[in-house]
C-alpha cells in the first residue's frame, strides 16, 4: 500500500482548476506535516494556506514551472492549481531547518495523493515577490511552495536505460515521462 502511494505521488503540473480545495483539506495536510519528524524537535515550520482565487493568482505568478520543459511556461488557465501551501521557517525558533521541510513536503504530498489529489513541490520561485505579495514578516524564510489540486495529467515512471537522459519529458499525447535509475544502480555493493 505504501509503495502504491509513493508511486502515485508524482510532480503533477496540470490540474482540474475548477475542482476546488477548501482550507479544511489544506489544514488536514498540514496536520500530517505537523506529525512528521523535526530536527531537535524544534518544529520551526509555519504554513500559509491558500485556496482563494485571488491569492492563488498571486502565488502562481512567482513559481518557476518545469525547468526541463523549455517550451512550456506552466499550466494555462483551467489547468492551474486549486490551492497552495507555502512552507516557512520561523527564524525566531531556529535558523537550521535541515531536513524538516523535506519531511513536511513528503507528508503533505502523500496525504494529498491518498485523497485523490496531486501536487508539485517548488524550490524555484521568486522569493522576494512572494514575500512582498503575501506580506510575509521578516522573521520567516520561505523554504518551499506546494501547488495542489486534482491532477489533469498522466505521469509515467520509466526505467532509465544506459545513455538515457534523466530529464523528464512529455510525449505527443501530453503524457509526462519520468526516468528513474534502477535499484541496482543506486546501491553500492560492498
């Protein structure tokens, strides 16, 4: 069961925008992140939840979508996310977030997947623009943004073959392909 959930948990970049998310669902997902591990149990992460059209639009404009797809600027109207979770580090608690936000993101995305939703985690975005447009106080550092919604695309995992590029790509039917290294290629035998 966990393996199926991990395999379904892909980086979805196109959504059924008309399928709404509500704050209750976003809070449930952050509730999973809250239960995740935290370095030194400091729990320095804070979250901004967005499921309103105007705030979603503000966040969307600052995201950098699919760096490997050079001819694609991101989802078009009707395929944009229905919600976002912005993950912040509270510098008054700690300035060393280590892996906290990675664990939080994985918990949020697995929880979304379990609910039939999908998401995409962003580390590439205009931080200054988001700080300005969301009026984020100075004590917070933006660590990641997760876009969420009902996936409108198919993502297929493929075994990486010798000489194949690791870059994801889309075929003529719009199916998103993600090459993955074989298990024997990532384990160092000793």
